[in-house]
C-alpha cells in the first residue's frame, strides 16, 4: 500500500510539473508585427520608442525613420496587434500593418 501511494504521489508531481512547463511555454509565445507609421522626424521616432516600448507585452522594438516602419515583438498572451496599433495611433500617428510589396 505504501508503494502504491508513493508511486501515485510521484506520478501526480511529475504531471503537475509537465503541465506547468507547457503552460509557461504557451504564455511566452511571441509574435512580430511590422507597422507603417506616419512619422516624419527624429522626435517622432523617439516619441514612439519611448512610449511603445513600455506597452504591456512588448519584448523588443525597432523604429526605422527612413522606411517609416516600426517592428514590434510581443507576447501574444499579453497584447494584440490591434492594441499595439491603437497605442501608436493614440500618439497622433497614422498606422497600418505593413503589406509587403508584390513584384
């Protein structure tokens, strides 16, 4: 009987550990989005970098003034593309998801 109980406790412990690790991986899934933004100067670039970097879920961001694009890496469990787009629009810029040019 003791062996059965010990085995049962070990199986439950291992199952809980595997479940927790799987859940953590799902919560850490990242996505990347590229926006075209109506920025015109270095101040625009700095303003976007300063404000959007601290949005919930943002893990990395690159603002390219020359191409007028903002590349954002974020955790899917904490934010969405629409929320990030709205955050940039709230700063006063026109924003749309980048569409690759077709040849």
